[in-house]
């Protein structure tokens, strides 16, 4: 029996399930997002979606977000844009509006306390 010399096993490259990050996107975090492998419909509401269906879909989307390694980056992107629709970074559009309002209030309070401290120090 003819025996061929041992050669290492070569593994063919398998295309990734993720789509490569587009250059027009905000940053490389997009390429690591778990949602790139899931159905986009999970993250965005169809027209005239009943409330119970919307809540269920949003909870499912949030579960995907919870296991995502770039959830924080995604959330910041959605807050800075601001993204008006869908679940981004584990937050719905309504939750992002609340987070933005809190952030603005906190920044205004810090600015006001900084100005007050500056005036007191000068006086």
C-alpha cells in the first residue's frame, strides 16, 4: 500500500455570517454587533403593530442586545445621533428619549454648579 507523506490539514476559509462594516458607519463596533446576524425586523416595528406584539418583540430584541459585546457603543451611537426608531443598545426609542432628557438635565446641573463655584471662588 502506497503511503503519502503526512500533510497538515488545511481548512478552507468559511465566510463569516456577519456583514463587513461599511465605511460610512460610525465605527468598527458595528462589525462586532450581535444583531448583524439577527433579523432586522426584531429591532424595528412594523406598521400598525399591536401593543402586546411590540412589547414582546422589544423584549426579544433586548435579550439579543444583552449578550452583545458592543452594547454600550451601540447605545452611545443611538443617543448621540439620536436614532428615532428601533431598539439600539438595549433601549427602545422611548427609553432613549428618557435617557437623553436625564443626560441633558445632569449636564445642565453640572454646568450650573460649575458656574456657581466659579463665581464663589472669584468673590
